[in-house]
């Protein structure tokens, strides 16, 4: 019986089900390009005004990041790149927190407020300063919706701080 329990324990340990350290980052916009939505000249935002809590799970060199409020944008696996974590688009549904919104082959997602389709270009999060950047390209539709964030590219610079998790 003891051998059987040891086998089960090591199976879980080696298969990746071991517990990962979690950090909670409260992230806010620093700058967004374009600053205004094209049709209604309303201020663009990426995070809510009071910020959004992102959860990062650490496990060896690979981390996963996602937003508390099921953001349609932060659903990435991060890889160590010396000074920063580089955002990698999820390879499959298992790696994404809300896979119904993502097209894995095209590295794209749909913004339901406007119907716009965005393609992920690049992103990073600095390990020391907790400052980051993320960039998307708008793919369509051709006609802009009033709540379209951009005609072409959306670039967001943001800053985070470590916070305690909500109970």
C-alpha cells in the first residue's frame, strides 16, 4: 500500500500537478496608442481605471498569466528572457483561461464590445520594474464600430505592483 501511494505521489509530482507559487499584480495603463477611439474620440483604456489584478503562476521557467475579471486580452504563457518575461500566445485551449475567445492558429481574439478582431504581435513584462508592454494589430471588420479602439495597431504600456490576493 505504501509503495502504491508513493507511486501516485511521484506521478503527480512529475506530471506537473505540483503546486506553483502565485503572485498577484495590480496593473494600470501608463500609455495607450492611439489615445482616443477613432470614431467617438473617447479615451482608450486597457485596464479599468482602478487597475486589474493579474495572477501569475510560477513553475520552473514557465509562468502563466491571466486576469481576475476574465479579461479577453491577458491569456498568455510567459517565458524567461533574462530581464523580462516574454508573452507567448497559448498553443492550445489547455494554456488559455478562456479559450472560446481565442483563435490559436491565427493568434487572435475578438473584442465583443466592438466586434473587432485583434492579432497579438508581442508583449513583455520586466521582472524588476514590473513595467510591461503589449501590442495588437486590428484585423477587421473593414467598417469601424464606435467602440473600436483603433484603425490599425493598439499599443499599451502598463505598470504593475504586487498586491495581496482578495479573500
